[in-house]
């Protein structure tokens, strides 16, 4: 094992971190990176098909209304308009839970949120399609809108979906141990309410789809921004009443997904239905306002927590009541609900747990999966409560976390099992590098430092998918010329999995990453993969690729042995050479020579590997994250300057340490960390989708929806701690969703340290800070 | 075995011809047929890449000249011009025979034919690129041109290539038996000279290439009209000095190749070199005149034949002297030279053979491979001589062919071996269906009927490629949803191999062709295939696919057996059902259920198969076609009306019968037959590239180069004779190059029957006919 890897935020200082590996651990720039920044590559909207037409969707100006009539006769008369569809053309609902599927390509009978699709037009160009939308006459009967889930729960008289009493989309109760008894016997019990806000992924690339329906063969070829092509594939099959093998999905490069492109977009359905209707390809690319209108981002949560501690400061119990604002439709809300439940079990040891959660419909754009889904909200609460408890016990926030932190081999009451963790090392590292203990509680008024921890799952599927196996398939084709080609349907949404797959294949094959090509993101050409979510890819594709590559080696090693005249068990391969581990200088043979010899005498060499996550006994279905084979961990320390004149919080530095096991590509890991911090900081301080009481969306543009830019970013000191997860194919696990978990609570803890005020609602706007400062001065 | 399949030329009468097969033998329209005719698909020139630029090539107005200087400074100054290259940028020569490689992307030092490329420009649009060409100043020193190979042989003083004395590109002598003795002992010896003309493929789609060189990764992605991507791949690697695994070739749909797109085009090289130079993609699409200038089509041949017969009319010997006009460069001429040698051995038994051939350089666009290459020229001669001999012996042309025809199991003196032939059945069939025996020699003056036979190789490679193995690789991926995907790099140039591959895979897998997808024509994604030439694909891909599909079956059959509770050896699969051959009504299970069960319990299923042609002992390298595993056969009867006023020959009917073994897709076979007849007729009567004595090209447009159109086509009565080749994977073999062989000699024999004049030169223009009629009347 090598030394600890430390990265700075200067890109030229990236170092490799290879332990005993050769390709894994290399800080290789993305294989497609230069092509992306020089404009060589094509995203979905860049594609043009022969005779392609342009689609636009008419969207509702009302948040809750009955559609009394739609008259598109004038639109159809407009020169250049080729077809119009409405809810009548897409009567079949889709959704992740079959019995609760309530989404439609276009509204059927009623609209439930501002911006819901009413009709879609295909025309020869975009301008004509836009004009046609203006010619469609829709008669609405406006209904009262409900936009607060706590209110919605009381309004059984105002059901958003007729079959959902009290507007409850999903609910769940989960009890492990005896939390009631444990709380009553606790030495210290904290009760607190928190609100986690309504934010959007704000990815750069809008959703886009090009549907090419071939009426002669009855097949659909969809090019789309699908983060989870398999889900889109399934749902298109259902809505179009077309067998899955008559649908091919090709995913061009994706400019950011963060979970938001995991659902099938209305662009996918509408373009497909229009294309089938008019017999020509149809492209639909969203405007920014449509991204907000279709949302599927972070659920606002109204959270009530009770947290008990024994007299040493050990957590005795957590009681967590979560009312989630689901917005208008089901989306992937059930997954998020159950994830929030699971997030109280780890990274600390919690012997008694009660969870009660409800996902509630409101007349707002639907909520769904968003980077670190289900974790960000309860982590925001729990990591602040730990600071409060530490203060109660006279301990440092660092001490209370170390005391409660779970160790490798820990099995939570929920049966969630941690094969390996270096969470304590993460805490040590950030405390050491930031000088936390010397600063915390000792900085001048207005300056503060805050600590938080976090964790996330890695390699699992949603429990809904558990019957599907294998979850990932990888095929490695040994090229006749030189190198290998990896076929795997995993979706690179910007996180860099294409490069990571090449590195992992190269590692086991013993060749250079540059000699591995990856063929991803096409349901016809690539092999099956369940999709990009739940930080599963490095772990899942890693196992499938390693499995395939080991099969390749099993074929090549005997040939290499006979060429080198040594015994098979002496053979190793590295850097494009087979060699005898005993006589490397005397006995070696180039990899490409062995391949040539193999192919000449045995024929082509193509091997397939797979991965399905292990199932753990005793896991309650729907009650938690389920069968996550492992977890990533991180700790962060935020340093803030609070401007007491304006209330503006400036984050000056984030010190981060992450346990992602063996980093496959350290440069890529740090990219994930930086992105996570930016997104966590955005939610903590800047971002919020604003909805008027009647459900109108007040800031659906990147002008009015405020994101932190590069100018707002703090200094980041990111460290990858020494770790190797033995359950992971190359010792590596997630690094893209864990690091967002601690950011907001670290900032909130730092603000408390700076001005002595505890905030419980995101985002922490200057207005709130200023009011609090005023209030505390008035006291 | 089923009944004989008969097709008419009315498309709706196509019948299936399935024998004991289910999918093989179905007259399925091309899977991409409707998409092609409705404009859904994209050919190379339809593609547009980001930041793509347009290239144009400056071409020489002289046929033979030294390039004294090229000044492109003015061109570079033109707004929108991004780069210019000349021969200095491409000093490395390429070619199929390494020691004789003399082709360059652009002329180096000297031009050797009209239209040779001098310089290439990349600009932001085509108009600018054209303008830039006009600004390039080239200073030439004009040399004497030689355009007749017989003349060129005498002009050692005028070497076109300095290293080729007497302008000989290649030469070969081949002797089997004792032809001299056999001729001297023959009862009847015919001596005759023939000339086969200079024609172009005249495919609809021009050559086009888009090179996208990524300077960051040092890789080239070429989209091009490559009929033999592997050859282009090899030669690009050489010329660009780039390893093959840094080059990816994607072949979009091809609009006709006929051998002409088998060579790497200068568009491929120039676009690649320009793209590397300017860092942007470059598209070059040829004008029609550039297709003629780069040619690589049928070699004109000056042929001297001696043919001996015994007193029963049996062929005793053939002595064949062939001077081939190679044009300016090597091209694939060596292959054509050796093919012409082989064409005298079959379909008749020829016990003694002497061949002497020379391919000679002239100052004309290079000649190369062209549908039925090497066969059309000697067949034109031999099939007329057989008619002459028949007349001498008082036999019918039918009788003499039957007498001499080889049978299944025949091994020629050249070691060429015929595993199966139904050539006699072809002769019987056309004679019977046309009423030949009742008409021949008995029609009124001006009307005639003529018979000819022919054959062609199937499944072989060029001998130059023999060291490369496997020659074809096919991978079958069983889809999780339903059906299968076949990966195979075979190139569909319009002949329909994509559909045929799907049928063959479906046959062995026991599913419908419509449930098989094919992923072809991409050196990165598809598996290796040597290329589309020598009518190898149905045979070669058939074996590789069958091999892969049988491996799939070996995996699925045991699962099906256990699901049906029967023994493994009872299991069969057909029409998407596994069943017990003993109890079909009771024991059966859907194919997709077996696949699901297999994948659930065993994981993904992907199998790879391969094919390499068998080698035969005693084959002389370079002396003949070599290791062709089998051959296709055909016979044709032409009926003509000769207008004795104008000399115009009108073909009124062609009766054709072909032995292609088991037709995989009878509709596709007939398409090949019609196309072959059109092309054979074109060469016989219409087409000729006209070159002035100084080497200028006189008719480089489809206005001046006359092709037969649909209005010129005769009635065609095509029959596929009952045949099943046991050496072929599904009993089927070539049908695309054999049927062109008999067309021209059948027409010439018919003209002889009509007006009693024997012509020996193609094309048979009205002028020649009229002159001959006048001459015969004057006698």
C-alpha cells in the first residue's frame, strides 16, 4: 500500500495514487475531456437526422385546473405544422411503481402543476412550432392550489389525485429496537424541527430527445439524455405499447444529470408519439423554464427529530418524522422517502430507530432524485444536532462524532452492513488539516468553523429493481490490432465513468488505459446496465469488467506461459507485458504477441462478465436503502465569514477528506468532491425554487434562480484518505454523492460558531441572517 | 427438400423457398429497404460533424507530366481556407502488395493519369474550397502519354514508373499439364483474339469520407464509403504512420460498390491528412468526374486464346495470353491478373492449361476490381469459342457445354475443387424455359438467341490475405428483452448482407428474423471481417454466425430441456419455441422464457464464432484464385433484335438460371441477378470510358458515359435451380458476381445467331454492327 494521496485545488498538482495498481489510481484526464472542451463531441441537441422536425410543448399557466377543452385546429392549419398531440394521444400512465403510476406524457383531464404539458406540436422548424403553440386554445376550470404538504395533508377535500386520500403519495413507518423506551431512558434528548428546501439540479444541458419512429418496421430509435436508459426503455414500452426489443435508446454525451435525467422526460414520450404519428423524426429540447417545470429534483422536507444520548454522549435513539413535499406526481418519490429513512442508521451507531414518513402531493413541479438523494435532508438535521449535543456534554463536535462513529464490520439494526469504513480517519484528517480544534469556539464574532460528516451508498440498486438480474453486464472484445474494447451500457453523465471503466479494464488486462476503448450508452450495442443512480457504477461496472477481464486472462495466460516456457501459475501481466514473476528479466512476452498467437490458433477472444449486488438476509423491503454492498464516507469542515452588516455568509474554505476506498482516478474523485461542495453550498446558501401560493413558479430561469458560480467558490482542500474496501472490485467505491452530505450542515455549524445563532431552514439567505442578528441583539 | 423455386420479374410474386428451413429461404425485403427509399437513412455525405470543414482535390489536366512546382500561397490567403496539402504531406506510398505499393494520397513528383490529385484544400464551405483550387498554381512539364498497353510494353524508353521496365506492373505464367502437346494432338484448334473494354462501376453514391482527427488523443475516426474497411484501415495506418488501434472506421450505408469502393480512396487519405493538419473534421465527397478519374474498375484486356478439342468436342487444352491495361497505378491489379488466369479452369473440365499474363501500366485512370473481376473478360472469349467449336462439330452450343461441364467433386488441374455444382441443371433450365433448341439457328435474319455459362468463386479471400485469420468473426448477444443482436463487421454495399446475416442467425437460433438486429460496419464496434469482395460474405459470415449461434444453443438447450423435463437430445428450436421432437404438442417452452431463465441463473449470454477458409494442398500461390471453398454457377440465354437499319442491338429477353445453392433470401438473389444482367449488358452494348491519345478523359460524366437504364432492360426470366451446397453453412453461396459472367457472351452469341457476324470486341455499338452488316453484304 502506498502513501496517502493529497490533492490541492491546483490541477497541475494532481498526483497518481496507484498502490500496487498500474492503471487504477492514475489521475488520467477524461478520455473525452479535450473533445468536450474543444466542441468535437455531440450532445443530443447537436444531432440532426434526415427529415427531422422540431417539437414544442404547450405548458399550463395554472397549477391546478381541469382541462375543459383543447382546440388545436388553428395550429394544424399553420403552414409547416405536421402534427399535434394532446393527453388523448397518451392515455397510458407511467411510473416506477406500477400500482401508483400517475404520470402522463401530456396532462390527461387535469393539470396539477404550473408548466405541466398540455399539447405538443411537431413542425418543420422551431419558430413555426412556437407559433403553433400560440394558436392552441385551452379552456381551463381553475381549481384551488395547495403548495404546502402540511396543508395538503389536511385537505382531503382537495385531492390532487382522486385515489390519494389526504394527498398522501406514499407513507412508511419503520421501527428498529425500542426507540420510545430508549428515548425515555436517555440522559439527554434533543427535539428539533428542520426544513430542507426546494432546489433544482440546474444541470447545464437541457433534456433533449430525438425520436425516430420507423413505421415500416414498427421500431423506435430514441436519442435522448437518459441517465437511466433502462427505465426510459421500460416506460416507453408501456406508454407506446411496443415491445422493448422494438425500441432502441442511444444516449449521446450528457451534460450533467445529478439524478434529474434518471426519470423518463416528457420530451422522450412526446417526441416518440409525435414521430409515430407524423412518420418523421422529431426533436424536442427543453427551454430552461421547462427544466424547472418538470423538475424531479430535491424534495423539500419538513423534518421533526428526537435524538437521545446516554450520559457519555453516545446516541441511544433517533425518532425521525418526515413530511416530504412530493409535488404533483409520483416520480421517484418512493425511493427518496425510503432513502431518508435509511440515512439515520449510519455513519453513527444508532441502536434504536423510529421513522415515520409521508410523501405528500402538492401543486408544484414533481420532486425526485437529486445527488445524494434522501441523505442531504436528514444529514442537515442530524449533523447540527450532534453539535448541539456535543455542546451539552462539553465535548467537541469532533469528539462526539468519533465516539459514535461506526467501524468496519458494523451491522446496523436495519441490517445495513459496512464492510469497510475509514470515517474516523476522515474526521481526523479534516480536523488536523484545518486546525479545527484550535479554531472552533475561539474565532472572533462573525467568523466561524463547522464540522460535519456524511456517507452514501455504493453499488446497490433501488429495491424495486431487485428482481432484475444481472444488474450490469460488460463484454470485453480483444482487438486484433492492439488493445481491447469494453462494451457496457453504463451512462456517463459527466462523472467520468467511461474513463474509469477503461482504467479498470486496463488494470486487470495488464495494458494501458489509452489502449482500451469503451462502447457505452446504447441499448442495442452496449451490454445491459441498470443505470446511473445510487452511486452504483464504479462498484457495479467494476465487478462486471473485472469478471470479464479475468475470463480473458484465463484464456491468454496459458498461451503466454507456453510462449515463455514457464508454468501457468508464474504468469503475471502488467504494462502490456506478460512475464514470469520469478524471472521477469529473462521471461517476458508482449501482450499483443500473446493476443496474436491466441487469435491465430484459437480465434477471436470476447468475454462477458456481470454483477448483481448481494442480498442481505433480514433486510426489510421498502424500509431502507436495502442491499447496498458498501458505503463511502466523508467529513468536511467549513470556514465562514458572516458579514454582520449585510447578513451575507461567505464560505472561505472547505476542508474535505473522503473515504472512497481506492480512488480509481484521483483527479476525477476530486472533481466529484468539488462539484458536491458547489451543489451543497448552493442549497445551503443560494438556491430556492419559489412558488406563489397559487402555484405559479416565480423564478424559472437561471437569472432568477441563483446558483453559486466559480467566483463564489471557497478554497477547497480535499484529501482522499488511505482506504481500500475489500468488498469492492478494485477497492474503490462512491465519491460523487457522499461528499455533498456534509456541506450544508458544516456551513450551518460554522455560522453558529460565527454568530451564535442556530438556523434550521435552508437556504440561509442574507435576509434570514440579518434578521437573526438583529433579533439576537434585541434580546 | 422442397420444390424448385421460380421467380418472375413481378415483385409481388416472390415466393419463399425454405426447404426444411424456417428463416433461411424467406423472401424478406431488406431490413433497411423502406428506410432507404423513404430517405430515413444516412450515407456518408449526409453526415455533418461539429465544426466540420469541406475538402476539395485539385486534379491534373494532363495524363503524364512532371510537377515542377506547386504554389498555393494565394489559396491559403483566401478567407475561409483552413489548410492545403500536396504530395509533400503524404510521402508514403500505399498498395496491396507492399513491394509494389506505388499509390499516394496526392501525386508525388509526377502525374500519371488525367485527373490525378495534385493538392487538397479544406475550407469552411465547398464554394470556398472550389475557389481555392483555382488559386493554386501548378507548373507541369508535360510528358508523352501512352494509353495502349500493347504500345506501353514496347516503350521501355517511356517508363511510367521508373522501377518497371517495359511498364510491366505484374506478370505471371502458369502451366498445368502439357498444353502444347495437347493442342498439337487436338482434333480441332480455335485461335482467336478478343478485347474486353474499359468500363466504370458507375455506382450511384460517390465516394465520400469524413475524417475526424482528434489531436488530443492522436486518434482518427473516419466515416467513409469503405467496401473493405480492413484494407483502408491498414493503408491509413501506413500512410499516417499511426497504429491501427488509433484508427476507427465507421462505414455508413453504401450506395453501391461493385469492387470500386474496395480500394482506399484518396478522399479517405486526404481528409485524414487535412483533418490532422487543421484540427477539424474534413469531408470530401467526389464529383462524378472524380469517380472516373480514380476509377479502379474493370481492366481492359487484350486476350489471345487457343482452345483445343478432341474429336467428340471435349476441351483438350486452353492457351490464354492476356495483356491487361492496368492504367497508371498498381491498385488491386495483381488480384485481377491472377483471377483471369483461374477463370479458364471451370466451369468446364480443361485438362491442360497455359496462361501467360501481363498487367501493364498506361497513362489512364487505374483499373482494379469490378463485379465478377477477372471472370468477365476470359468468359467473354471462351463462351463464344465454345459456340464456334459447337458449330464445327455440328453440335448445339447446349450440347458442347453439357459435354464439357464439370461435375460436383471435380478437381481442376489447378487444384481448384468443386464441392457441389448444378451447372448442368442451369443449362437445362434456361434451354427448356427459353425454347432455345427450337429457336437457335432458326430465327429470321436480325433475330437471334445465344447461350452462355459462367461461374464465380465464393467465400475465399485474396491469396494475399491468407495469413490473416480468422477472416470473419461474428458475436451474438442474446438480448434481455427479446431476440438477439449480431455483431459482424461485414459491409453491406447494397447487396443485402445485413438482412441475410439476420436470417442466418435467426435460422440457427430458432427465432424470427425480425427479432435479430445486426450491428455491422464499424471497426470499433463490430467484430472483424476481411471485407466485401470475391463474393465471400454469405458463405463466410454464414459460417461465423452459425458457429456463434450453435454456441448459444449449446447454452440454452440444457436449460430448455430441464424446463420441459425432457432429455437434451430431444430438444429442437423453431419459430421462437423450444420443443421436444417427440412430443411437440405436450412439451414446448417459449424461447424468451428459456432466455430469461438462463440469464436469471447464469448471467448474460454472448457467444463468438468465426470463419477462415480451408486451405487446399497443392494450390500455387498467385497462380489462381486459390482457396475458394466453393463456387456459384449460372447459365443465361439472350434473345436479341438487331436493327439492321441502325445497327442497334436490342436485348428482348434474358433467361437466367443460377445455382447459388440454397438461396438465403430468394428476393435478394433475384435482385443480384437483375443487377448483374444490367451491368453485363452495359459492358456488352453501351459503356466505355473514352480516352484521347494524349490521355485526356473524353466522357467523365453520366451524360456522356452511357449506361443502360430501366427502359433499356429486357424481360428477365430468372430461376434459382434446386441446389444445396453441403460445404456452405446454410447450403448457400454466391449469387452476385456469377450472374454477370454469361451476359455479354450470351448477347454476342445471340447477335451471331441474328446476323451471322462474330464480334470480338466490347462494347458492340450500333456503328460496329452497321459496319459489319455492310461488310458482310459487300462480301
